[in-house]
DNA sequence: CCTTGATCCTGGAGCGGCTCCAGGATCTAC
DNA sequence: GTAGATCCTGGAGCCGCTCCAGGATCAAGG
C-alpha cells in the first residue's frame, strides 16, 4: 500500500557498489568509517549501509590522496582544511611537505637500485660454486 | 680459584654491543632470533646472550640485505643459498628478481612525484579562500 | 513462492618489520 | 655497596589494510 512497499529496492549504493565505483575493496570502506575518515552513513531498516554521491566523492578523495602517498593522518589534515574552507596556501603547504618526503624516498630508492644493479651486473659468470657474491654482495661500511 | 673465577668478565658481546656494531636496535636482534633469521645463541649461566664475530657477520648480512630492500623472506632465501653453498647464479637470480621489483616501485614513485610536483606548482597564488586545489588536486580518472 | 548464491552485518585476527612496554633480574662502574 | 645501565620475558602497538567466522539479508532465477 505505502509507496515504499516491501518489494521496492532501497535507494542508494550498497557498500560493494560504492567500493567498486571508487576502485577499492569493500572492506576498505568499512575500515575508513571505523577510523573516522568516512562519516557514519545512513542505514536501511535492516542495518545495511546506503551511500550517495557525496560519500563517493569523499571516498574517491581519500583514495586519490592515498595513491599519491599521503598517510591517513595527512588525508585527515587535507579533509580538515577542506572542511573548514581553508586557503589554497594551506593545502599547497601540505602537498609541498609531502612532495619533499616523496623526493627523499625517491633518492633513497634510486641509490638502492644503483647498488643492486651494480651487484647483479658484476656477477655474470654463473657457474662459480663458492659464490663470492654472497660475501661481496653486502660488503659495506663495516668497521671490521 | 678456578680460572673462570666469579669476577671475570664473560667473553663475547652483549646484545646491545652486537646491535651497535651492526647499526641496529637491540630489540631487532631479539626479533631476528625469534623469527629464526639468527640462530639461538649461547648464554651466560645467568641467561644473558653472548655473541661472537660469526653472529656479527650474519646480522650485518641481514641488515645490509634489508637496507637493499630485500624482504625478510628473501633474506631467508639468500641465507639458505649461502648455507648450502649454492651457486653465484642462484644468488644473481634472486638479486635480479628483486632489482626488477625495485625498478617497478621506482617508476611508481616517480609518477607520484611528478603528479605531486605538478599540483604544487599549479597553485602558486595562495590567497584564494575557496581552494580549487582541494577539488582539482585529486581530479583523476573518475567515471562520474 | 522458494531456493540459491551474492552480499551484507559484527568484532576480531593477521600481515610485515620492527619498536616499545612492564616488571623484574643482572651487570658494571664508581 | 649502590646507582644506573643493560639484560631477561611475553605481549602489545604501529600502519593500512585484508580476511575470517558465523550469522542475517538481499536479488535473481525457476
């Protein structure tokens, strides 16, 4: 009788649909809600979460920030700045700080790659049974 | 009376000394022993661990491998190959495989840096109160 | 209408690689 | 003898998810 009769499909996306749209695992959605990155969400009368476009936008924001390497804490900061209508400059500062960290990590990783590449290249003759590489591989700044 | 009288200092390094020589945290030594990367080590009669040069060499090997980004599992493999006198070629294969992974990660991280750098560079004017960056920052391959 | 299989719910555990803690025992230097 | 550093043990905490058990609900096919 009522317009929302028993066999009417509930509106909004289910958790899995939202996750698919954001390109993440359904469990991740629940996890983000648990730690407060996503707000508590309306439920059907049977307790199932239903999402709308606003939730999707927020989740996508979080996922995109994560893909850029921001930590969950940093994502929280970004969301906070956005939430209180902070300035562009604030956001830029956060991003610039993170960029520095990324560049640092990048330098480290480049050094690791160069060292590894040299080690691999330096051991072409394969049949040597007592592998000097194993000892030499990690010859480093040891004090003896 | 006996040569090893009560006030003779026990020989060998204590855990903290070993860790210092290897450039790691004392707790890390205990952790590695727990997971079997370092063998159980002789103890004094009061239960304190005492280490010798062989332990130091092994710990340094593990730490060096870790610094090169090998996982603990990979370190285990390297140690196993070394332990049974495997060939250079085996070691080279492990290192080459890891090198590939490092290069992959390096490419990812480079992409992240480029994207971040572009975002930061694209928002020089700081006073804009409604930060388009926050929305644009993470404009990505969204399907709408 | 009924079944089947997908999805949802909850709280909690597990992953890697450490690091730290509590609560006590022991060692070393003064 | 005493203070302070270091050691011992088992277990918890960190990050960022991901998976699990055990049950309820939902959507689609027959």
